[in-house]
């Protein structure tokens, strides 16, 4: 599975699916979620409302797929990141697990639907308050640990942040070196 780190607008990517950093109701929100809903058009909002109503909302780390409608992407995978907050070591561990689950569950949904390409934003680093470095340290191992059957390309899309791109590249390289060392031991 190839991993690309790019700077750009996730709503313009022509991939099988883009991942939406959604809210609990899967409704039109701000940030990347608002941009995705705006570009996809009202049919996405309608499908999300129906799905959310059926589910009673979404929990952090869960992932669900819809059509992409007016987006270049065929589908949107919606996942709810946890809101960052200071807490006990146990609470921090739970938040980190929920953030990792956003990536692993989104990849599982992509595999389940036999998708070949998926693009992620930096989940949780906007209104949900995650530090970009901490979020990347969780996201990168989650993506790299995925055993792909159908997926052949994962894109980590940084909206407008060259520093974030550099940091993510550094974490990918470090994680790959760690995996190589483990295989060689």
C-alpha cells in the first residue's frame, strides 16, 4: 500500500473515498466537514441525516460510508474524532485509542467496500483541539499497521500546512524504520 502525504484541498481529490472528520450528528459543520458537505451538495446532507437518525448519532472512532455525490471522490467515509481534553493517564489513553480507531475503522470500511484509494484529513486537529504532532504520532502507526487487501493508496492530505507535511513525513519515515528493525530482529 502506497502512502502519499500531500498539501491540498481534500474535496478536490479524485479517489475512491475521502474521509470526513465528522460531528456526532454527521451534519454540515465547520472545517473539513463543512467543506465536504458544501462541495458534495444537499444529497450528502440528506443521506447523513438519514444515517444519523437510524444510528442515533455516531461515537468517537466509528466510521460509516456514504456516496460522494458532487465530489470527485466516489464515497465519503465519515468518522468522529474525540475532542482533546486534559485528563488522567487512563483518559488520555482512551482518547488516543479513539483517534487511532478513526483511521483503522475508516480503512476497514474502505476494505469492506473494496476501495483502492482513500484520502484522510488530519482528524481532530481543528475544532476538536488535538495538537498536530500528537495526532500525527497516533495516525501514522494506525495507517501503517493496516494490512491492505484492496487498498493500494492512502493519502494524508494537509490542507495548507507545510510544517505539518514535514512532520508527517518524518513520522512515517521513523515508523517505517521501526517496523524494519522489528522485522530484522
